[in-house]
């Protein structure tokens, strides 16, 4: 499953992480994170997986509701 730029931004907000911190946690450059979240480019599948894995290690759960009204989201595990 892929992630959206909106999920990445929301997850960082829940964690209070900067784009640089996410990049470091995912072993990617800050510009890769920035460009993805701004919709400038879609990272490779491997890079998207690295972003998702870094966020999941930090406690983020990805919500894939399938509900077109709310769409996919994120939550912080307790």
C-alpha cells in the first residue's frame, strides 16, 4: 500500500517531526520528502516504502478506510 502526501504531512504533525527528521529516519533527503509532500514528484516505490516504514516505527498507523468522504488517514498508536 502506498501513502499520500497528505498522510505524510499529517503523520509528521502527529509526531512533531520536521521534513528533515522524516528524511533522516527514512534514509532519504529532505528534498525528497519536501517534493513528495508538495506534490512535485512521486518517489519510487522503495522510497515510499521507506517513508511509510519510518513513520510506522515511530508509532503511526495508516488508516485506509475506503470511505470517499474521509479518505485515508493516519493515527498515532498509544
